[in-house]
C-alpha cells in the first residue's frame, strides 16, 4: 500500500512538472488596458526545455503605435517599419540560458477603435527551431492578447 501511494505521489509530481514546463512561453503584459491609452508593455521571454533562447520576435498589430523601445544592456534589437514609418516588428537578439528569462519593454499607444489587441509572439532557439506563442490548440492564447476597455465617455 505504501509503495502504491509513493508511486501515485511521484506520478502526480511528474505531471505537475511537465505542465509547468509546457506552459512556460513568451507572454506580454498587461493583458488589460484602455483604448487609445499609452501603455508600457513588457515581453517576458523564458528559456524552457533543453535549448537556450536566442531571439524574441514581436509583430506589432495594426493600429498600435510604438513610441519607444527599451533595450537592456548588452542586448541587440532590430526594428522593422512600414512605408509610413510605423513600427511593425521588433526582434530582440540575446542568449537566454535554459532555466532563465529576460524581459523587454516598449511604450505604445493603443488603437482607439478596437476591443482587443492580438500580438504575434515568436521565440527562436539556439538549435534553429521557432515557437509561435500566439495561437494554441484552442485558438488565440490569452497570454498574447490585451483586452481594451472603452475610454470614459465613449
């Protein structure tokens, strides 16, 4: 009986560890803001699994206007702009060892006419693989979305 209970406890702990590892991915915060507001957004990039992260990519949705981008010391970034000079993509390049994370921030103005912003988030690994953290098996992941409340008086 005691062996069976230990086996059940060990199996439960293993399942919890597996869920924790698979749920670790790029997230953007805050997940709630106001339409038309200027907001500081933070991209959290963990290195899970067995391979270091070497880059994080963020596509800026239509209607969002990036005003400034923070770059931590020693890291590099590349900004892509469209024909109107609007920032449409930011790529931060770094080496984040397994078991560690980095945070990157930027300030942007939210669209006035939308109820949500869906961010396209990609993570590049040292082995050449890429993970898209925007869409999951059930559709858009909540960790890649910011819900926008209407401005007062609208």
